[in-house]
C-alpha cells in the first residue's frame, strides 16, 4: 500500500502543478483535497485489499518450504500485489473522477501537498468506495 500511496501522491501533485501553472487567469479554481493516509486507514475497501494481500502472503508462505520455492513464491506475491494495487488505484481514480465532475472541481490534490484550503473530499471518497464494494457483494472484482 506504501507504493500505491506514493504513486497516487506523485500523480496528484504533478497534476496540481501542471494545471495551476497553466491557469494564469484571475478566476477562482475549485480544489478538492484527499487525505490518502486517512482513506487507507478508514476505508473498508482499502482493508479488503490489505486483507487480501495478507492472505496471499500467508498462502504462499505455507505452500513452499525450500529456498527456490520461496523465491518463486515471493515473485508470485509481488506480481499479485502489484495487480491488486493497480486495481485499487483504478477504483480510487474512478471515484475521484465522479467526485470531480459532481462538485465541478478543477483539480484534486493530496492533503500532504496543501497547508490549508481546498474542499476535503476524503470522507466522500471513502463512502463511495465502500458503497461500491458492498454493492459488488464485498468480493473481488
């Protein structure tokens, strides 16, 4: 999840700087703010992915005993971890796009890159992610 947090942060900060530097006019810009740390701690969907990673790790550790098999298991774990993180990242991106359009936001940035200001959309993001997860039956997609 640390890698996911870094990727999302870099994308959001880069986008913020590009969009804000391109907007040299005097008009007011609506900025959404997302606290990714809080989202990862409080979202049931994030917990689902974290639990799934723990299950994968446990399954792979139980299945292999010698060093060669452990190396293969670790590579398999990394591959599955990357796929899960990519899926979760896409879910977050989809939700952020919905919120951006709904609230008519010009940009969404990470809480870590803002000292003050902006519209905090963290709770709404968590709610939509978790509602979608429940609608899907709480299972993997």
